[in-house]
C-alpha cells in the first residue's frame, strides 16, 4: 500500500509540473485556456453594470484629450487612419473588445468572438458592430494573428483616451453597448463568447 501511495504521489507531482509548464509558456498557455473554455469555464458576466450614484461628482479628466466617462466621445481608427467615433454607431449594438497581441488570454478567447460574429447573418449582421481594439497599435502582429487563425474580425486602434469605466487595468476587457450607446454588459478577463447565452443576450438588445 505504501508503494502505491508513493506512486500516486509521484504521478500527481508530475501532472502538477506539466500544468505549471503549460501555463508558463505563452503558446501552450493559450491552448490550455481554450481547452478550459470548451469545458464550460470562463463564462462572461452579462449583468448590466451598476450605475454610479448621480450625486457623486464625475471623474475629472486627466487631460483635455481624455474622453468623457460615459464613453460618448471615444473614438477609434482603422488601419488606414480613418476615425470612427462611437457616437456614429448609435442604432447598432456594439461588441467592443480591448486586447493586445502579447496577451495569451486575449488570443485564447478570440476564436469564440469569431464564432459569435458568424452567428449573426442577414439583417442581423447590419445591426451589430464588432470592434476589436488592439491597444498597442501593433498592426503587423494583429493582422498576422487574425490571418493565422482564419479570422476576419475588424481591428481598430485607440484614437482617444478610454474612460476608466470602460477599461481598467486588465485585458482582455469586453463591453457590449446597446443601441443608445449605454453599457449593457462589461466583463474583465478571458471569456467564451460563443455560447447561446451571449447570442441571445445580444439578440434581445438588437430587437429592443
């Protein structure tokens, strides 16, 4: 019995070491995280954020370039330098994902965003806008990653400051804006967006 316990202890140690190695290496970490998502982990938080007390003073901007805290003045640019103001997307539901090419969790969740986008067809496709905002503005690596994964997600880059109510200190961060530009859902960290729950949540926003 003692020998059996020792054997199982060694096996457990080997498994733990392999897990640590998998998580430590960026390439394998992304594969490991994708596997966990397929098992049902990392479900996004689709609860509407709590609105701040109206009596509290608004957050003071750090500079004249900073966007308003409600995000109404936020803008992005595409590869050609064309500016897209978030206000221009009113009337559409907006799926907004902040990511970076060096971020393994960002890359791990990206195929699930592609799967979500592919679910919207016909008239629905015109009623939702996907913006994948690469924060480091590394255009070459961003497009290389999309091409490697066979994805056609629209890549944008920040053209204004992002309000802290939208983006804190962690990525990936995802927002879903309703047709009036209000934050309907806010999730920090990796998540699986390919589920029926997310599709139904967005569809409900589209139909409102």
